[in-house]
């Protein structure tokens, strides 16, 4: 297969993770927040696959499949919550839900 | 093969930047699907064809279709774009971008140190993955199935329509 230096793959995973983090910090829409979480999870999976390809073992890909499962579970519950928030507050603003004044 | 990796990496970073900065949710979703597909190409180049197929089928297929359905159900239109434009000011991007750049610089410094290695091995076949998945990682598979069941029950409970009188 291709002879790509390992640090370039890890650097790409880091860049994608940081982009997801910026999106998570900046956006206020609940749907965009969930999308940024997906970007971050995907970047973490990419780092695992890069490491698995480096050592020629299947473990990295198996961890990616667990991350995939977790992302699917998280996004289904998160989107159901987003629908509830929209029906109740008529807005997708994450700040609209801050009713619990603690 | 190397040039495919670099082109796919550039496409992935550019489409992710577009995905987190668009105002219209549907445009952002399409850019995010593009980003996931380019990551799938990277997986294929790295010798992980099975995971590349999973990325296309489950991430770009199933999970993004969920997002598209929810955006369609919410029926967001021009009003949502106007609201996003009101929320997004240019100055909001400065702080998080600087912090993320610092993190990226640290990661680049750490991974580009001495003793970097290249990939030389062959592709990892799906058979190897299956043997490892149902051998040493069997407990993980069971836990993943329980997690999916919990997510199914949770999503059903949250998505259920409750009568108005039990609301509040």
C-alpha cells in the first residue's frame, strides 16, 4: 500500500478534530452541535485506523467500528432530543433550554 | 497512491471547514457527507477497505440520512438562516480558532518528532477483522449491542408523542 508517513495521517486526524471542536464552540444551533460531534468522533476513528495501519493489526479498525456504533447511538438519541427541544421551545437555540437556573 | 491521500486530505479539511461555517443546515450536511466520503478514500489508501465500506454505508449513508430527515421534519427555511446570521458574528470565530490552532501546533510538534515510520504492510482483510472481532473483542461486541438497544429504547421514548396535558 501507499508509503505515507504516519505523522501525516495523525496530523490530518488532529486537524479534523480541531475543526470539529471549533464548530462545537462557535455554533449555537443544536443540529450543528451534533454535526460537530460527529466530525470529532470521525477524526478520533481516523487516528485509530492510522495507528492500526502503521502496525499492521486489525485492532485499530475494530476500535473504529466501536466508535461507529457509539456515534450511531449518540446521534439517534441526540436528534430525538433536538426534535423535543424544537417542539417545546419552537427554536433550536441551545440557550433556550437553560431553564434550570442553578 | 500517495497523491490520492493528499488530495483526499485537502478535500476533507476544506469540506469540514465549509460544513462548520455554513448557515443553511442542508448545505452544511452535504459538505459533511463530502468530508466523510473523502475520509473513506483515505481509509482505502491506508489499506483498510472494510472500514472504508463501513464509513460510506453507515456514516455517510445511515447517520447522515438521519440528520437529513430531522432537518426536513423541522422544516427550517429562510427564517433559520436569518437566525443563524444573527447569531454568527465574525468576532465569535476568533477565540475558538486561536485555541484550536494552538492545539494543532502542539499535535504537529509531537507527531513530527524523530523516528517517524511509514506504512509498508499489506491491506488488512475483512477476515482478519472478523476473527479478532469475535475472538478477543467478543465482550465489546456484546456491549455494543446493548448500547444500540439502549439507544433504540431511548430514541423511541424521546420521540413518542405525549398528550398535551402531561406536557409540563
